[in-house]
C-alpha cells in the first residue's frame, strides 16, 4: 500500500511545484530525495509515473516550517527535482516558487493573517542561501485570496499581486556579487560577466556566441554547437565562481543577452542550465538587472537603464518581460523587488512507491 503525504500543488510565478510542511516528509536527506523522486516520477523525460510535467519549471518543491529565528515568520527550503536524472538539488533558490510560500503558510495555519488589514506581510528565511525575503499577500476578511487583476508575463490570467522584496542577497551562493572580483572576464576567447545577486549567472553577449539572442527556445535548444560552447563555459566558470565542479549542478545559469526590442532594459535567453527557460527566473532576473547597472559588465553597454534612484528594469525574455525594481543610492543597490502572483491548484495527498 502506498504512503499518503499531505501536499499542496501550486503555481508560483511562472513555475509549478509541490508545497510540503517540513514535518510531513522524511528528515533524512537520502530518504527525502528518494521520496521526491518517486512522487515526481524521475528519472524520466516525461515523468509519466509521477506528478512532474516533464520540465524543470514544473518539477519543483517547497518545504516550509515555522521559523524559530528572531523576527522571521517562516523557513523555506527549495528543492529542484531533476527530470531525467535521479537527482534532487538544494544548490539554488527559486523566487517563483517563493511566491507561493506565504499563501501556503497561511492556508496551513503557520501564519495568522494580520488583524484589521487586507494585506499580510510575511518574512521568509530562504534556507538555500541564508537570506531574507518579505512577501505581501492579500488577505481580505482574514483569508488568502488568489483572485486579482495583476498580470505577469508567462501566465495568461490575472491574479492577486504578491510583491517580493529582497535585502542583502548579493553573493547568495558565490560569497560575493562579482565572484572573480572583476566586472568582465575572458574565458576561452569569450567575454563574460560572472555575477550573483540572488542567483549565480554567467552573462554573455549573444554576438560573442554567433547568435542574435532573439532566437526561439526551440532553435536555441536545437543548436548543438551553441549548447556545447555554453556548457563548456559553464563548467569553467563554475570553478571561478566558487561553485566547484558544476557538471551535476543546476548553477550557474547561462544568460545570453542582446539589446531590448520592446522598450525593456535588455533581452535575454537563459539556459537553466541545459534547457532554455520559457521566461526567466526571479533571482536570475535580479542578477541580470544588477549586471545592467554595473559599468564594465557585458550587459552595461547594451542595456537601456532608467534614471533616478528607484529604477524599474524590464528584463525581456521569450514570454514577455519581468520587471525588477532596484532601489539605489550613489550607484549602490540597496534592495530589489519583484511582483509575482500565485495560485492554489490542488490540495490533498501524494502517494509514493517506496516500500
């Protein structure tokens, strides 16, 4: 007989995943990983024997618990379940799945909606990187609502807005904003910027890879020579970014940039790391926006950045744009924020096949 485990299936931003209470899943890492591989149906490109959708964007997990940290409401661990490998990684964070953490916690009773207010702010400790995010959720009459009029590119219908603000996320995995100490490095004849403002990214001008940067996802994934070049660069950069051997890791992300076509700051195509993202991850977008603001990077010469200390940088991607709000002072970035939405899709039990 299969074991039944409580779980909630949610869309967070432009990703989907399972949300668990920490107390409901195995504490031992090996047992936990085997449990998740069974639930998602990995390794299998279709994940036909599990809930996964055959894509890294729909094979994600949030593990949530009430925090014991001072002035923090929740602890959140993100896990990426590989589609075609028996691998579960905690190497990176996920800002899209983060968007569902606050509403999930209110639904599960970990956070009590703010009395007398239509909005509840939730402070979340991101275990993957040891950093803090603040999510604000609409809670009219003391209940979470997913209905609203906020659109985000990559999601067809509008929903209730969930602003996410991030403080001090530079060097999330690499230890510092610019892991090599330089805005620009030349790796095997290719100029790159290695940056980590919430997500380790390698930023490469499309022209240096002999592509336009406006290709479709299909065309980029079909370009085997490009993919080989990008992967070779990723492995080389991994060591320089203090990430070690990244052959079996999901970071760094590889972002190909070009001039914006639709009024944004810059245009992007991102390998995550082996398939091309249908849009761009939250923390990836923040790192790219940051690169646009730093003189000397690969992004700076081709970026169109607004003036003023509060800058709204629209990062163009295959599904549209992702807007990053950067608060700056004397060319220093004080904080970044993004507007996301989330939706509860299913609440019930998942069943594993572990004996």
